[in-house]
C-alpha cells in the first residue's frame, strides 16, 4: 500500500512483494555463483554469464528501488528507459538529417506519453487519453508534419519507421508505468506487485529460454531471424514461465484460476514474439545489438524486446479480467 512521505508516495512493502524481491535476490545470488562455476565446468560455453549477472544486479536495484518509492519514481524511471530505447532505435533506423522535425516529435512523445500518467488532474480519465494519443494522434501529427515541410522523398518509410519506434519504445513500455496507477486495493500485493510480477515473469521467460536452450537446444526455431533460438529452449521456457505464472498469480494478481491459466499461456508467448520481432528488425538493419550500454545484454532495447509485446497484453488482459480502474 502507498503512504505519503514528504509529499512523495512511498510503498509500505506488502509481504508477497517482499517475498518476491527476496526471491529475485536469491536468484541473483545463485546466478552469480553459477557465473563463477559453470565456465570452469564447461569451458567456453558460459563466458557471457558473468557480464549478464553484473548487469542483472544493477537492473534489479534500479527497478526494485523505483517500485518501492512509488508510481512517480517508476514512471520517471521508465520514461528514461523509453527515451534510451527510442534513441537506440532512431540511431539505427535509416532516417536522414532532413527528418529532424519528425525525430524531434518522436522524442517529445516520450514526455507527453509519460506526462499522461501524471495527468489525472487535467483529464477525467487520463487512461482513455493515453490509449489513443500515440497510436492515433501521434501518427496524425507525424504524418502531417512530414507533409507540411514537403518531405515527399521516402515519406511512407520515414513516417512508418518513426511511428513504429514510438509505439514499441514509448507507448507499449509506458503500460508498465501506467499499471502503477492501479489502486492498491485491487491487487493482493498492490500496484507495485502487479508491475513486479510482469517484470519477473517476462524476464524469467527470457532466462528460462536461455538456460533450456543452452542445456538442451538442438532444433532451430527461427534460423533466419534468431539462429540461437531453439524449440527446446522456447518450449522449456514457456512451460517454466506458464507454471510459475499460474502458481504465483494468486499472490500478486486478482485473477481467478482460469484467467491466471489463460494469461500464463499467453504472456510468455507474447514475450517470445517480442523477442524475435526485435531480432528481425536487427537482422534487417544488419546489427547484433541495439547498443553496448548493458554489458552481457546489449542495449536497452535488447533487454526490453520481450516486454514490448508482453507489457500491453498483460495490462489489457488484467484490465479485462480483473482491474476495475481500467
């Protein structure tokens, strides 16, 4: 539940959320131990695990701290994350100097999108505005701006690329922060528990696929898009995540067993397709990672790829099944 401390909403940690955070801490400790042991047991196979684990510690501290501080801190953190992801995308995307106006509008969309999370005082229901602003009005503004300045050369490609970037990097990721506006009474572990559960499940899916694939992967699932992905890794990760979702959902969400089962099946699949979709884009652009900002992971967008699909689906299914606020 949230309390006001010096004018800032701070969360009194729910027992389930405390357990979840301690569970993440335990996993980080085990992963760190594995990062020392596995490269010795299987030389050359786990060399990237050490940098991955060091980055995981930093990510966990930043996100966990924001969740404990409340919805304002979480919104600010994810606004920064969206900005960095959009910057990576637009740096890689084939835009030109002449497209500076539409690129500027894309960056402005970060402030508007996350500003709507704070805008309950301006709108009767800012969520309704959030739903349509970037998908509809952001698109109309970008398209009109390109036409207004007379940029007809590559018009469709530029408008499409920039709008795709704002949807994936800003709008879809913004749902994570907006979920923090859920009244604490509507979820067993409060709004922070809902966000924690989304992040935990999505990242568990990535890690489980990675581990199952490393240990048992043989059959390529998308060789032209992501050659390291295997059926064994994808199915093992999906089953692991679906079971974890179903059994942990009562502690973090207000879902019924049936709805928890549905979301346990759907959310990991959404995460998988977010992952391979970003892989397809990187293949198209001829890069392996979107940047080198996060050691062992690549760029911010590389770490967010699963969430770009999983976050809006998790949010909307929760809203449909259980959350009255939305």
